């Protein structure tokens, strides 16, 4: 019941705003449809390249790919997504490896003339050990993932 009341109040508030500002409901709906020109997607939070492609297709907007501060492993997934998009009309935010103190590969993915080429990254085990998180931090992340997993509905856990 609380949700219904909240939604009703939000609808009324939006309607009163539209009337008060001199907009028709049709104009308000048109403005909502035009609220975004593109979608910015990140591979890891969306569950991988295939899932990100599905979200882009379902969204119906042009897409660009971005990342957080990922190693070349994560950036390579972003480059793979960008290369798989049906169209890429904007610049992607994938040139962040140079912001790290180091990388887990001997050949970091850094832009050359503003471009990154798709391809596999070979992880160097020595560098992986050198930049590994401390065990306390690893346990913290493992606990966090388990807690988040437990919050998912059963049909989303498989």
C-alpha cells in the first residue's frame, strides 16, 4: 500500500509540475523520451560483454563504453564490447590503464593515437602476485559478494 501511495503522489506531483510549468502531459512524456541521447555501459557491472550487448539492444539508444580504473584485463573486455557494438558514434572512456601504478601484463592496453585494438591480454603471474590484494581485503570482497548474492531472488542466482 505504501508503494502505491508513493507512486500516486509521484504521479500527481509530476502532473502538477507539468501543469504549473505550462507543459502539457504530451510535452512532458516527450521530454522524458528525449532525456538521454546515449547510454554509457561498463562491462563488469553489467555481467560481461554478452549481457551488456543485450542491454544496449534493449535500450535502443546509441552506446559508448567506459570503465572504472581497470587493469588491461578489464579494459580488453571493454574494447571487445566497443568492437561488438553495431555502431560506435562517440568516444569511449577506456584509456585508464595509464592511471594505475602498474598492470598485470607486460604489454598494458594503452591508447595509441587515441585508439585501442581488440585482443587478448596475457596476464603475467609475477605481476599478478606483485599487485595482489592483501588477504584481509580479499576476504572482505568475498564476504561482500556472498552477502549480495544472498539478496538476489532465487531465479537470478543461477
